[in-house]
C-alpha cells in the first residue's frame, strides 16, 4: 500500500515552454500533497504544500506564478512549471500524506527529471 | 529555526560490517522523526517513523532509535544492496511539513 506515482518520469523541453507534472496517490486519499525539488547531491527542498480544494501554500522564495499547483481531487495534484528556463532544470518529487492513516508519514513519488534546453 | 544534521556525510563499509548513522535535531516541539532511503534518480522510500524518546523500530537489517536530541539508524551486517543515501527528516508543526537533513551516502562493498 501507500503508493504514489508521478508522470512523466523524464521530460525535456525548450526554454519558454510550460511543463505539467502529475502526482497521484494510487491506493489512498490525500488532502495534502507536497512538492519538492532536489538538485544534484543535495537534499530535498520543499517548494509548496498542495491542499485539495484550496490554494497551495508556497515556501519563501518560490514564485507561485511560475510554479502553478492544482489539487483538484483527493488523489491528484499537478505542478506546472510555466515559461521554463534552464535554471528550472531539476528533479521534482511529490509526496502525499495518507488521510486515513494514524501516522504523519509522507510517501514519495518516484520523481520527475526536468531538463530545460 | 528547525535544524536537522546528519553524520557522517558518507560512509563506506565492507559487507557484514555493522555501523550506525546519526541524525541530530534542534527543533521546537518534535511531532515525528522519519527515516527514508533514496537510491540515485528515485524518490525517497519510507523506512521508519519515530514519535517519542525511547522508541525503536526494526526492519530486516535496519533498526532506528530515538532520544530527545538525536536518532540513530543501525545497520547490522549490511549487504551491497543496502547502498543508498539515507535521509532523516522531522515534522514539528501541525502543517506536516518535513525538514530534511542532508543525508548520509552509504556504500557497502562486497
């Protein structure tokens, strides 16, 4: 149980285009999902908290107009990187907390490697 | 500000050589401490959740313990497939936000 999927796993795009990444909880419901980015040989940095049915909460320094988050259902959150530039190239990972669980454990997706040319 | 410090940054072991990884934390009100394993190019894989000092959890060759200031991940008789980056993270507030340490890169040589 507690499986989180992400799609796509890898994406290469041209500078100036937008890219959408999906995060799904496959066998549980999640009112809260989280989006992280990870640079090579560094730890995960939280970008934003995605709440089902309401606006996302962004961490300090993260541009909300550049990283659009939508959490339309209890099993799906999307991150759209708008007008992507080479500096947005990174490993993006989502996580979800099981609404029905008695623990605070977050389960992570496999990640999406974004390369902006 | 919550801080999580992991040591060592990197650890090389021979197969069968037991050791421990450390995670020390300075937080205002620990809600939970988590251990994850991350393989290159993949998302973190959940290992353990610890909530209170004195708590211990075990899974195969891994055992996690928690005190009021730190947590240890003990690896007994490791195998090459245990090679990975081990991440420690804490939650302190009701918003469930994880604060991660920088991780320990473990390499187990056959």
